[in-house]
């Protein structure tokens, strides 16, 4: 509404100048200087309007120069149009800004269209009809709207949405109003001339008859000219209507059926123009949008709102849905008392799809497809109202995820999380909210669900989990729940209680799960490489013998024997191709192999009763001289059991067939042990191993 008032203010200045110009000269005057003077007057009016414009953005201004310049051409010919246009053009170039190109094109087109009208209308003394003024006003300002597409980026579309309707309503009306003022001025002058002519006619009847005949001929010529101009105007309007880059449809409000559509609208809706004519707009509208459309159009029809821009969906014959931005307005065509509805339609399907995809990314976990923490937090606020009580929160945690990641790699860990997400969705009801909070934590919101019902859902989840595996890995989920029955209970307290119950259950379930997972890891490693299984058993037996020889207790010997079985468990994370490579390892492959003590440490440290063994496995590749890995420990800094494993592991590797070479004779292997005693190995333990175990 502010835009309408500012444009009306600007146009009122032009009306004042037009009234003044009416007393100075008229369109039919043959004196070129008088025509030039009219051009200066109309140019001055345009300049005054340009100095008081409606400013949408720096350099993007709207005023009435197009009205004045086109009327100067229509009524006063090319000299006036050129003079007025030149004055406005100079000022617009000085004003500059993003709308300069559009402004220059509007000035030029207004002058050209007014001059063209002047040239085509042979009888310059006749009154310009209101219909002609309307058509000229519409054509000039439709061109203005088309020139808005020269604005950079989305500026054109946005400006059309904002200014299109005010321009198409006010500017043609201003053209008619000012044109009528000039017509009346010309009419007064013509009346005076006719009185003078009557005096002459009284003195000479023959001359009067000749003048009458000339007038009849002139009227006939004028009608013919108007008819031709009408045909040209209709053709121009038809061309603009058909070639518009946006869909345009005219609807009869009394029937709701399309009376005229352009080819772009037909393309958007997936139909032909013939199919659309006389079709009701509801037929092609998505059912979910019909009520909203009817409400808005009713408000607009009864002038409760002045215009409408909305997003809606059309349905094509093949069922495809098209999103569109629709601008609606009502207007009256000349000669028709009934209102017509015009729809300007832009296909925004791609933009809408991007918005929906972005919304999905914002509120969904990319790995599992479940809702994410952000959605959960907003949904929890929405559901925490009286009508959803009792509201049950179910917290869950995947047992052993870190162990799986460390042992089998993050890709298997991701598969485990996706499998748990599938279990959650399968075990819950359709309206339940299932989300992944992050890491190994999942949460379920159960509106209108008492504690007993929630426990049944938990039992169903656990039953499904027992039936599922990821490879050879069992799935274990620790779950806790809490129910909110009344509004006085803080939802954060309910959430914390559910989490506490979950962690309490995890204390009992997680160790068992980790133990099972380690058994699975050992089985998987031995399946990948049978030689590793045989190697581990031989190392375990030799460790038992060496432990007896150096006087360890039975408990220490049993632990040493277990370490012998588990010392290479970290190789589960090493590529099978590297483990079984027949040739020499590359530098990168060797670095990968050297990771296995650390991986073994991380795996075993997840089980409480194996934490000490984890430390011993971590150090079993340290060297007596401190040049080993991963910590570079030396001498007695290296645990005794790790020093024993180091010697026995090296001996068995030398005397067994490996992927990279044949077995070494026992005698040569003993020589290697002696050679590296004091550098790689503890010399005292090497001596005992050789004398009391190998040579016994």
C-alpha cells in the first residue's frame, strides 16, 4: 500500500504539469518550436518526477517518466518525445545504480512507442480515445516489466513480484487521466476553431459542404486508422502474452475456469492450451492446497487483501507434482463489467526440492537416516504438553561400538549403527519418534505411552536385536526408560532418569558383550590367516614352558599363556593382503603392521579383567636397547611377560613357514637369538629359553 501511495504522489506532479501544458500549446500545432516547447515541458515534468522517485534500492527507482515521455510522443510528435526523452535520459545516467540499464531502456522505448503511435495516427487533430490510451499505457508498462529482467541476479523476478501489479494498475490509469486532460484542452481549442469555421460556413455554403465532406472523409480515415492500430496493439499484446518467460493464466471468477492461458503456463502444468481452456483450476491443483487457495482468492475478491503471492502445487497428468510461485490479482477488461483474475506463475520445483533436501539434512542423521539431535530437541519441546502425557523417553546405547571400530574398522562400526537404526524403526510404532543423538546413543519418544507399554516395545527391540548380526558380530543394546505423567515434572529430569537406567543396565550387559566380541575377533583373525592361529598356540605353549623355567607362579604362567594366545589380536585391523603378502613389505605396509600392538591394546583394554594383559600386549615389540615400538621402552622398563613374548614370538616366526619365506632351522634360529641378546632381547631370558626350553 505504501508503494501505491508513493507512486500516486509522483504521478500527481505529472498531472499538474499536464494541466499547465494544456494552456500553452496543443498537439495539432504545426509550429515545430511549439512542439519542442511541449517536449521541454513534459521533459521537465519527467525530471521533477525523477527527483522525487519511489526508491526500492540504491539506483533502482520508479517514477512517472515513462507516462510523460510516451504521452509527449503520442500528442506532440517526435520532436517533443525526443526532447523529453533526452532530458530524462541525461538525468537517469547521472543518477546511475543497478537499475540504470532498465531505466534507459524504459525511456527509449516510451519515446519510440509514443512516436510510433503519432506516426501511425494520420489525423493528429482527432481526440485520442480512452481505449487507445489504455492500450498504449499497458504496452509501454508491460515493456517496463520485461526490462526488469535486465536487473542482476534474482533482482528482476523479485522486482516484478513487488512492482508488477502497481505498475500495471497505476501507470495505465495515469496515462488515461493525463491523456484525457490533454484531450479536453485540445477539444477546447478545436471548439474555438469550429466556431471560427462556422462563421466561414455561414458566408459560403459551398465551402461548408466541402468542409463537411472533408470531415466525413477524415472520420472514415480515423476509424480505419484506429482499427488498424487496434489490430497492431492486439498483436503486440498477444506476442507479449505468448512469449512471456513466466506462466500467465486468466480465470473467470464466476466459474473458476481458465479463459486464456499462455504456452509457458501450459508447459508448467503439463497440458496443452486447448486442454486447459474451460478447465476448473481445482482440477490441476494439489488437493492439499485447494482450501488455502479458495480462502485467499475469496479474501482478494472481496478486497480484504489487495494482491496475493503464494506457493502451491500443480499435478500434471502423469501424477508429477510441480511447485509454483503464484501471484494473483483481479482487474477489469475494457468493455467488460465483470472482474477477471490473472495468475502469474513461476516453476520453483527445483528450488523447493533443494529446500526439502536441505531441511532433511538439517533434521536427519546422514548415516542412519533417523532424526538427529537437533530435531529431537525441538520435538521434545513440542511434545512436552498435557495432551501427550504420559510421555515416555527411551534411551539406548550400542554396546561395544568402540571395540568394533578399533577391531574391524569404522566401516563395520557404521554398518552396526545402521543395523541398530533398522532395529529401532522396526520395533517401534509408526508415530514414535526415533533419533540418533550421536555416537552410539539413540533415543525414542513415545507420546501417550505408559511405562508398561514402553517396556513391551523395549522387549520387542531386544528380541529383534537377538536375531540380527553384522557379519559375525552379535548386536547388544543397553536400554533405559522413564515416563512423564504430569506437567509438574521437569522433562530434563525424566531424560536424566532414563539415561541413568540405561547406564545401570549397561554395567551388566556391556562387559558380556565385549567378551563375546573379543572371541569373535580372535575367530575372525584365525579365519583370515590359519597360520596366525597355529602361531598363537605355539607361542602360548612355549610361553608356558619358559614361565616354568624362570620360576613364575601358576597364576602368572596361566596369564602368560593367555597373553601368548592374544598377543597378535591387533592384527584383526590389518589388511589381509598385507598379512599374507609373500614378498617384502613396503615402508607404508610395515608401518601398518607396526600398529597391531596398539590396536590389540585398545581392544583388550575395553574389558575390565584384561586391562593388565592389554599393557603387556602393547609392549611385546619393545626392544632391550630401547629401539622398539610403540613407546621405545628399554631394559626393565619393559614388563617381564612382554620380554618373554618378544623372544618366543621371534623364535616361532623364524622356525615356522611364513607367507614371506620358508622355516629356518632350529640351530640357526638359536644363533639369531644369541646374536640379538642384549640388543633386541633380554639376554638372561634368552639364555634360560635356549638352555632350559629349546635344548632340554
